C-alpha cells in the first residue's frame, strides 16, 4: 500500500489569506516597533531628567539644612553680634535661596515623572500590540499547516486586537489594557 503525499495545499485560498494576513500584520508590527522605540527613548530621557532633578532637590534641601545649622551655631557662639551679623545675613540669603529653589525642583521632578508615566501607557499599548500580533501570526501559520479556516479566524481576532492596541499607541488614545499589563508586567 502506497501513501501519496502531496506538497500542495488543498485550499490555496486559505493560504493566500494567511499570506496576506502575515504581511499586513508584520508591516504594522514593524511600524509599531519604530514608534515604540521612540517612546522608550522619551521614557529614558524623562526618567533620567526626573532622577537628576530629584538629586538637585535633595542637594538643595541638604544645603539648606547645613546653612540653617551653621547659622544657628554662629548665632549661638558669636561673642560679638556686630561681627557675626554680616555672616548671618549671608547664611540667611543662602537659606532663602534654597527654600525658594526646592519647591520648584520638586515640581519639575514630579512633572518629569508624570511625563514618564504618560509615555509608559503608550509603551504598554505597543507591547500589547506586539504580543497580540505575534500570537496572530503564529496562529495564522498553524492555520495554514492544519488547513483550518477557523484558526485563521482566531488569528484575525488576535490581529485585530493587536492593531487596535497599536493604533491606540500611535494616536495617543487612553485605552490601557491594565489587566494584561498587570498579568505580564
């Protein structure tokens, strides 16, 4: 008994649909990858700026604390208040400068942190898009191998979700897959 194995697929229409699906999803995923890379660079810059600004804030608060302690020591130990007055006035200026500087630095650092968080939402959207489209391409390949049209339908569902998430990232839409991000994050 001989078994004839055919290298040709029975359903060429299914294979064409799989091929078109893979091409469309791959191109879309590539474009999303470029945009996501730019977002990640923006996130890195925002985080670095936030860390730097928080460090400046901490330095200003430390300098203020040192100036206040030094001023109090000089005022307490000064034997001649007239000689100590100009030195104390200098410390008063420094203390006022640091006291005014610190809240602005804290606000700037918080703004950079908020910018990072806003960009992270879009990064999560692109990550979800990438995961869904990768799954769609894999399922589409299995659909071609198994010659099962219903599997191609499953691939299209994953692909549609992936494209939706990619479009959310591109256009700045607020949809965030919190459950998915929490599960995978």
